[in-house]
């Protein structure tokens, strides 16, 4: 048995780049930063940031276009996919991406005008719980993203180079 599942909570590094292909198939890409903070032996606080390339397809991409902005905090569930392409100099390049199946915007900004009274739930004392109560989770069916989608750009004759990377 094997499992390929990723859960990330982080901040969006750039506004999503949205592309539409034949039959209205949408693809959204954006970088996501996750940070880890610890104290070293000298007592210094160290923050380590890891960047992830997020890819969303179809309806999930359209949701990201409307709800995700640079600096937004999001919760992502997906799987890791590594692909390769040839750059303009003919050198093979590899990129690791997170193909997201679930997107949950966590920012209060995303919920403009929403209050706990409107959600029908009482206020919690836990920090951030009010935002979680108000947020809507967006998920795509498991069959929504296929390996054929990953090659869609190539079939469209689009050049996949470094310019197509989300950062």
C-alpha cells in the first residue's frame, strides 16, 4: 500500500495565475509558503520557510481565482507530483507541485460581511475558531484532476518553460 497525501496551511506568495484551455478547463497556479519557527541552542529564534507550487484544476481553479490573493492564508489538501520540462537552452528541468483536491480560505478578509451571528454558531474563545466556523471548504472530486490534465498544456502547443512556473 502507498499513500501520496499532503496537508498544508500557509500564506499565498503571489496572486493565482489562471489559464483556460479547450472546453473551459481552468488551471490555477500559485506559490504557497509554510514556515516553521524554533529556538536554537544559542537561544535565537529561527524561522525556516518552505515554498510549495500549488496547482488547482477546473472548478477549484475558478474558486481560487475569486477567493485567493497574495498574502491570503489557505488550507490545502492534495498530492505531490513531479514533472519535467525542457528549458529554452535544452536543459531538462524538474518541478515538484502539489495538486490540490481541497482548498479552504482561512482569512477573515475572504469572508467579507460574515459574522458569527450570520453563521448561526456562537462565538468561541479559541483564536481563529470564528474564521474556521465561517469558512467554506472547496473540494474537487477525486476524478476531477487526471494525468491528462497535467499534459493539457503540452497538447495545446503551449511552451512550458521557466516563465510558466508560479514564482
